[in-house]
């Protein structure tokens, strides 16, 4: 058997697991790599924070009770610079699970007891990855819509601008009048502290005035 025959083809998602028990990290490594995930295992929670800060991960599996800091403290540090990382907590026992208020405050997506079979954790991970995939698709669509809107707006304004130049070219008296009015309007708007959107409206008004 070739060395990597038991490893599934990468699905492109990166998972980091943090647990001070090396055996848990090793077990997760085997399960998750077989499922096609790119896996990073860390036993030091402080090192994990630095890795998340400097590398991209889609999901974190995080032990709750650790040294020198607990999992909720790790999440608290991560949320200072990363609001989107999907985080699942591992707990030794349901009585050691973090309070619901903490889970909500730190935007922790779920938790799983270590006593449960890894199948349960894998189901939670797969559910999390599906959520991440959906959110990425929504972001992609929103970016495309935003780019399309900007292109349409630019084309529309260029058309109006061309029409205005055509009209002004026929009348030397009004030539440049709209530009002067716009400049004064924008200056007045800025002095009055109008919002960026209002200033933009004044600039557009120049074109169609």
C-alpha cells in the first residue's frame, strides 16, 4: 500500500484542532485527514491563537479545559481579530460545558463531549463545513451583485455625462455651468457635515442638472 492511499483527496477546507492531550489530536488527525480535510493539530492553546492569527482556517475543534488557559479564553482572544472562524468546543463531560451565555457571547457554534464517539464529532464538523460553504457562497454572490451594481451605475453615469456634454456643446452660455454648481454644492455639503451618500447624491445631481 502506498503511503497516502488511506488519505482522502483534499476537499479544500482547513481544520485546526487544539487539545492538550496529544492522543486526542492524533486521533482527530487520522479521522479528519481520512475525510479529506487539511488538518493542523496543536497541544498549546497560546500557539493555536498565533496560528489562527497568521494562517487561514475554516473551522476549529477546541478543548474547553486546558492549560495555561481554557478554551473560552482562547476563543475570547481569537474573536478580537477573527469573527468568522467556526468553533466547536470539546468537553470532558456535560457538567464541564461552558455556560450558554458564554457560548452566545463568544459566538461558539457548538460543543461535543469527548465521551461521545468520534462519529458524533464528525457529524458536527460536516454540518459546520456545510454552513461555512453556504456562507462563502452568499458572500460570493453578494460580491458579484455589488460589482455588477457598480458597473451598471458607472455605465449609467457615463451615459448621462455624455448626454450632458452633448447638450452643453450646443449652448456656450451653459457650458460648464453644471460643473460649477456641483463644486459649490459639494463644498457646501461638506461644510454642513453631510454624509458620504449625501455628497455622492450632490455629485450625481451635477450630471443630470
